[in-house]
C-alpha cells in the first residue's frame, strides 16, 4: 500500500458499479477516499454523467453553537475530481462507461483507510452476524471481539457497530413508532396483552403474557409471587413481575406489567387484566399470593382475588425488624447482641403451634420490656394484624409449596436485568429482550422435565417408592426422602402437625412410618397433582399392585440344621445318615470298641458323596445333547436308587456303607441293632 494520493487510471467499464468500485479501491490504497457529487440526466431520465470527487472537497459549514462537543469537519476544498460518462448503451442492457480524471491533485496529506467511513463498510455476512448477536442480547463490546477474531485485518471502529445496530432497529420499526411496533409484535406473536392510556394518549399501563407462560400457569396455578423491579426502561416505569413455579421447583415468568405508579389504583387495574386473562384461558385462580408489605398491592389483591390468601415475605420482614432495632440503638451491626436478638425473632416466627407462639412472644416481651418502642413497633406493624400472613403456625395451614418468601422474585429481577443490560431502552426494546428471555426459559423448562423423567436417583429404587417412580418429580421425591431419613433420627422427630401435608402436599415422616410398619407403599394419590410429571385426572386414586419382593427363606422339610458353611452348595446329610454316624460314635466313646473297617463314619460318607458329584459332573460333560437320555439326578435321587437296588436284590447287592459279610443286606437301623447285640455278647 502506497499512500501517495495518486489518481486512478482512465479507462472503460461495462457498468457504473464496477467503475466506482475501482476508484474507491484505488483511493483506499493511496490514502484518500471519494464520494459521488452531482449528476446529469438525459431527456429520458437516464443518468449519463456522474462527477466523483475527494471526500475533503468543498467548504466546511460555518456552524457556531454552544455545545459541549463542538462541530468538526473534514472538508479542505480539495480540487480532486473525476468524471464517469455513459458512452453507449443498448436495448439488451449492456453499457459502456468511460472514466476521465478531470483534476488529480489533492491539497491534504494522505490518511490511513480507517480514517474514512467509506473504507469501513461491513460485508453482508458480517452485518448479518451483528444483527443475530444484537437480537441475542450480545453487547457491542462482545460483538467487536467476535469481529476481531473472525476478521483481524478488517478496518472498523466501535461507532460502525453502533451505526449498524441503529440501522437494524430502523429496519424493524419499518417507519412505525416504537410503541406501534411493540403492539404489532405482541399481536403477531399471540401474546395476551392489554394497556391503558391517559387523556393525551400516553401509555400508563401495559400488561403482557407469553402464550407458553400461560400454558405453564394453567398447569401450576396454585401459587403466584408478585414484586416490582425498577430501572428497566428510559421512562422509569416500574415493572411488576408475576411469577410462578413448576413441579421441579423452578421459577417461571407468568406475566409482566409496566406501571405508571405503585398506587392501589395501578395495582387494581393490573390485577383486573390478569383476572381477565385467567378467565379467558380457563386458568384456575391462585390459592396463595406471596408479596412484600406493599399496602396498595395487598388491598388490590383482597379486592380482585378475595379467595386467594396473601402471604408476606418473611425475609423482608426480618430485614425491616433488624433495621429498626439498629435505629433504636439496641445493638450494632454484626455483633453478638444483634445475633441474639434476631435468633429470638426467628424462633418466634418459626413457632410450630399457636401455643408455642404465645409462649415465645411472652418470653420475648419479658426480655425486651425495657424497650417499649420496639415492642410497640413489632405489635402494631407486624404481629397485631399480619402475624397470620408470615408466622409459621398459621402460614403453613395454606398450600404454599414452600413459597413463604419472595427471594426467588429477587433472583428473577436479576435475570431480567442481565438480559436488558441497560436501563435506557424504550418499551419495544425491553419487549424484544424479554421475549428472548422467555423463549430460553421455556426451552430450558421442557428440557429439564424430560431429563428429570429420564434420570431416577438410585436411592428412590426401594419398595416404598415403587409406585411413584416415573410419575412424581424428583424434587418432591427428595423432600419425601428427607422425611424418611428422619425415622433414623428420633431426636429430630416432632409431633405430627400435618405441616408437610397441608403446606407442601407431600406425605410426612409419620405417614411413611405407618406405611413401613404395615408393609405398605406410597401411592401417587398421596402427592398433590402439582408434583406429577403429567396432570392426573380429577379424583385420581391409584390401585397399584403390591411390590414384588425377594422370596422368604424356605425351611427345608425333614433335614436337620445345616452345619456346613452358609455359602456351601453341598447337600445336607439325611437323617438316617446322621443317626447312624452319631450312634456309632457314641458306642465307640462308651465302650472303646474298635469299629469294623466296613462301618464308614460320616467323613467317609462325605467322600462317597464327593465321588458321586464328580461322577455326575463327568456325566454332564459327556452328555450328547439328548435331554431325555441324560438323567441329571440329585444326590437324594442317587441314594433312593441305591436303596431301591438293595430292596430288589433282597440284600444280595453290595451296599454303599457296609462291607462286612454279616451286615450285608441290613438297613441302617438293623445294622446298629446288630452292633449293639454284638457288644452285649462280648
């Protein structure tokens, strides 16, 4: 690249576009840039001459203004000028353009191509990538990093990226205002939405809900959480997040409302729109709504949803109590006195029964009686009217599924802010980013449900859970499994207050204990329908078969206790074998007579059985595949065959355990009798 400001070579070109591209590329290599000046047309309206000059030609405008950033100009009255003339054209569209250099002199120094925006044009492919990343919520700096990695030699500035983003926004608006484009997009994407305007036509309230969010809300309508977040748009309108939770205990956004204020009238109008959508979509009304102590929102809830129970966030209440105690000088931050005070307060609001609450409140009043202002604050602000909204012994009577705080709403606010990135966008820009967030959230929910259905923790593969595996979500099973573990820790067990059943819709440790004691299992109807993978029919009662267990150890018939190792597969000796051996052993011990060599003790009988086993294995190895010809008899069968052989031969056959001539043919009992008689004669 030679930055010498040399003019281009004159010549002919088949069309004007190739001519202009040639001049611009030549100018880029030699330190300047060109732009199109005036043009002339023929009588038929066709342009036949274009004048091309240096971008620094012309006089700078005389603009004087009191601005923090003064006006700047690159004009230097540069005389460089070229002419592009249409020499000929035909009916088939072919043309011939001639390039003539009218003045090839510049009055300025050459500059790098990056100094001229004419040389910093993004290709269509890169513009498409910028558009995709912009819609995906990627910041301009991250877009710049991606372009630098992919095209390291490309000349551009950050302002070029901002300009492309601005052009993309203008293309999306298609000449409409942001509000008009936003309402059109809500309608095209099947959102449920509604809005209010004031007398001047300004929007004062905007409600919208994604169709997939309403499907989730119809499946899990029991509990809603409501809380406002701020600094989301350039109009400073508070954003009311309406949240729900799934059977996997994952949060989802049910609806959003932009408010012009946080008065009771604003909340009432927003909740009326929500109630209308629930009615149109045939969604059940919420049973529990969790909020912080915003009196306007609480009043609107009692008016629009009188059948819903409004719980207050215990976390916010504890923070308010903590702050008020510091303001009175009861304790300082992060001290032992502060921890002691908050421990007593948490113990009070965690009371399992009304009796426990009254007892602990009396103790609390006695200990802090020297601070009447504190007791008055706690009584008037929280405990007198609202204790049933957050104290456990009352709050757990309602089916809140563990949602007694709005902490997950605070986490949802953080997710919204990460997608928005800035607080200066208009409502249309906010809607686009929230739509992207909702799409990702719905996809993640469906994937999480399928993964949870496909993967079952091994600890659930027990008879107790046999009828619910694959039907109940793992989160619910884990909560029940924790209750089962309490059975092994008696110190942690408490009387049954039905808290687990009434507030979570899950069986508690007492029910599990009863089922295990009666050899029963947990059934699907023991769980609330919220915890099912698929919603069950109404009044569903499961009649599952009893689980298939291992067989009970069988007590063998006619055999004494086995003295062999438990893992041994050898046959236990029969009764007559053991009696014969025991009798002979007693005779030998009492009379010290020498048994005949033909009377084999038990060890010899075992040797005989081992030879029979080896013979059987040999037969098994040599069988020819004909199962009818091969007889795989047990040792008992062999013994019975041998006894039958002795009976058929009337004792003439050789016995297994007696080889003396005078004992041949005798049964075991007869042989013992003969030996005793021989002893008396001696």
